[in-house]
C-alpha cells in the first residue's frame, strides 16, 4: 500500500488490516471507503428487458401494461427522452439546454392525448432540480399531460396531474 496517498475525505494514512486499503476513520467508527447504500433504499429490478430503479416503478409499469392490454392506452414507452429547450433572446432561437426522461410515456385513448407518468417518492417530489426540469418540460410540451404517481407509506398511491 502506498502511504504517500491520503483519503480525500479525512486525509488518513492508516492501512486497514483486513482489506489492505487505506483505512479512513472519521472518528465515529465509519470508514469512508465503505460502499454507500442507495438514497431511498430502493432495489433496482428488471422486467421485460427494461431496468427499473425500484420495485414500485416496476409495479407501475405492470399496471400500465395491463391498461395497454385492456385497450385503455397505447404506445407505451419506457424511459423516453425529451429534449428541453430555452428561448435565447439575442439569437431569437430555441437552444437545447438538457433532457428530461420520464419513467413512462403513452397515449391515453379515453382522453385523446399523450401522457407522461413519473413514479416518485414523496421526498423526491420536493427536489429542486426535478421541479425545474418539470417546469421547463411543461413549457416546452404543454399539450402532454403529466401524471406523478407518488408512493408513500405502506404502498399508498396518490396521483397528481398537471
């Protein structure tokens, strides 16, 4: 082990006797090199060749798939990418500023309009970056209905529509 290098977090030089790595002790008994868990303890899963960030997102896909099979929706797409644009006054042109990737995109036959479906944790809904992307998306694609499916405690599902 090269002792000339220190940990970026706590600047420790100790070598862990078990893993033979730099032992990065933060004073509370935690090691900096320990792998961190996922933000909301979600477990990535796969279904029909699609990779979902959580079991809840997979369950929403299954619900939409049943709706498609029943003939209520069509053209179900998973993780479809939308370009986000902003108007530049000097050039009088729209410039691409980023992307928005909703969980699901489909056409609702009953309402005769396109819909995006976002599966969210109640805490993720408050994320400033997500709220900004959603606002820009609403300006760019005003005819597309936005459905936020929020799964709270004990699997309760609530829908918010924009």
